[in-house]
C-alpha cells in the first residue's frame, strides 16, 4: 500500500478498541499506511494512562466500550481538560453511530475526524490525510502557541479568519481562546459573536458566555448560558461554566444541581464527579459527596485529572460516618501523592488535615491539640489560601464534636474569617465549610459584618475630606486582618485621591506590598481543571 505521506514512518499511533478483531484490523491498516510505531490497548482508562506519559501522532479510538464506565467521547473530553493532546496529535473517533447528535458532539469536541463503521482502509486513509493536512496548514499557529507566543498566534488566527483562509473556523476558535488567555475579553467576545453570526455553533455561544464571565458580567453570562442550555441540553461544557457563575454568585444549591446534570451527561468524567462531590459537601449533602468522591477516586486516582483535595473532603465524610478504614485509605493515598512531590506545600497541608483526623481516631488527644495549633499558625502565611482555610474550618468543626477541648477554637474561627470574609459569596462558602456548627456560622457572619464596618468607617474619612486617614486606616486594618478586600480598597482610595495625599508613594509601596503577598490567593471554589476553562480548547499539552 502507498504510504500516506513521506514522513509517515516516523509516526506513532495508539489504537484503543475493546474488540480484539476490530483492534487487529485497525492495527493492520495503519501499519500498511507505513506508520512506524503502533501501540494498542483495549480500555479507555489504560489509554488515558498511556497518553499521560507518551506522545502520539495518531490516536484511533472506538467510541463504545462494552462493560466499561468510560467511552471514547468521555476519554477525549478528559484528555482535552487535562491538556494531554498536543496539536500535532490526530484524534479519530471510530463509531457505528451516524446520528446528528453524535456528529455534533464530535464537532463540539474539536475532534479531528469521525470514522463510521463499516469502514475500509481507503476511508481511514482519507480521514488521516485530511486531519494531518490541517495540522500542516495551521502549523505556524501551533508553533507559536507551543512557544508561548500567544499574541503572535492570535494575530495569525485573526488574519486567517478575516480572509476566510483554509480552516478559518477552527482558527477563529483558537484565536478567541488565545485572546481570553491574554486578557482581551472584549476582543474574544467580538470574535465569538462574528463566528456565531456566520454559523450558529454552540461553542461560539459558550465562548461569548466565558468572555462575559471573565469581564465580570455574571448576570449577562448567566442569561447567555440559560439560552445555550435550553437549545443544547446535552452540551456538558455549558454546565461547567454555569456552575462557575452560580458559585461566584454564592448559589451553591444551584451549582450542585447544575453539576448533577453534567455528571448525568458524562458519568465517567473524573473532574465533574469531583466538582459535584465538592458542591454536595459544601451544601451539606454528605452521602452524595461520598458517592461522588468514592467513584472519582476509584476511576481516576492515577490520572493527572484527579485533584487530591478530593481525598481531604472524602476523609472528613468517612470520619463523620465512623469509617476508620476509609480515613486510613485516604491518608495512605495522600501519602503517595506527597512522596511524588515532597516539596508541594498544598499537598503537605492536605496530608496534615487527614493525619489529624486519623490521630483523632486513635484518641491521641495531646498530639491532636499540638497539630491543630501548628495548622492554625499557618493562616498568616501568604500561600495560605481559601481552600486551606475552608479545610481547616471543616476540621475545627469536626473536632468540636469530640471530647477534645480547644479553648481558642472561637478565636481561630474569627482569625480565618477576618482574612477570608471578602464578599458574601466567600463568607457563605466559609460558613458552609463549618456546616453543623451554629457557633462557627455565627462568628463567620458577624466577622463579615465587622469587615464591612471597617471598610465603611475608613471610607467615611475619605468622604469627609481626609483620604490620607482613610488609606492609613485601611492599610492598618489590612495588616491586622490580611483581608484582601480592605487591602484592595486602600489602593483604590489611594489612587483616586493621589493628588491630595502627601505620603502617596510610601503608602502606595506599603499597600502594594500587602496586595502582592495576600491578594493573590483565591477566595472561591476552584471550578477550573487541568489549566483549561470549561468549553475552551487546550492551547498547550
């Protein structure tokens, strides 16, 4: 058989098919095409593991796998989210389904090609030639992205879109994604609008919603998403973005329902199972959280898409149920993560939380008290973020239900709240972490009111003509509480009244130093995964 192209002998192919006969047939075809290296596997879970560690030029994947929880589409979705497919890789889905829904699903996945059964070598060869041609035509864009020259790549995409060059629609999608990455949200929205005007594609409408989210227009984004979901109820990526909008609005209940729907559509998505579990945990639905976390751990713990935070929350649910073996398993699994990344501070904090739970089960009271004091002492560290605070809050809540006495517990709750009660949403989330503790809930909400009072008192000085006093007050309170709202507010007042403030430069230096140390950490649940926003294309592998 004639080789597909002169360089095909240097290519590496991965065949993923549960049927031994079909797999053997595909292997024979690609070898006849001249492909130099062919690797095979019968299960999507094994394919994902292989692709996490090796790069292939061609992936041929069956869509349906009998008896497997994950199919080809779910595998591709997870690979995109974890950015495990380089642009040079051609991914071809092999299926017996030719329905409009399946073809549309493939288009939404930015799939390279679809191969319908029954097929022959000529049909497969045609698909591979077309897909590899696109890689060549857009090679300059891919090269710029791989070299982190995102501005150049975006310009090349826009130029191709403007002249309607070959693969202009694909280039437009990449260009919009690049502009979101470099912070040009309005330009990205305009490009998505232009694409949607040309073809009513769901991904373009989702791109508009993502641009609206990034620019802070949450209400507008929600309306766009509601319209998109109404027209495309099976478009899972739309639910990801909707969930993020709902969380940022403090609507945990709504976000949980959104992710329940997303998981119904993609039941083997590790990342979505973790998000559903996380939202169920914060919503007090611990049985549901445990089911989601157990399943995510079972099918995805060896995957790069697995977030070890899942083990922290799962260990707490197991502790609540008196499942000591479950806590030990979580502790041992986290230990394996730490062994691989011993200098990872986030993992170290995770392990400490679960170690304290395990030590509580062993009734080593003195050791627990000392360990919790050490954990609380870290709350002033710049790297201590909202995730760490919520984990610690959930731990303190569980300790309060035991015979262990912590005289300073209320002081610790207030310290965490002073730093992280930045908005109503963050306050609600912190209170949700303390689910079941009326005392902690009260302290958190009273502390949020106190923070608002500090801000209002300082601004009163500004309104009365004393902006210097307002800034000095805000900086002082920012240093005391480490609260990002107060620190950012000090800079806002400072810049607004710079001409009326004699000590502008030293004040700016002090406030900026505080911002750089304490305002970079997140104050919300992390609903992005793998470095990729829902609905976006993977820009790098």
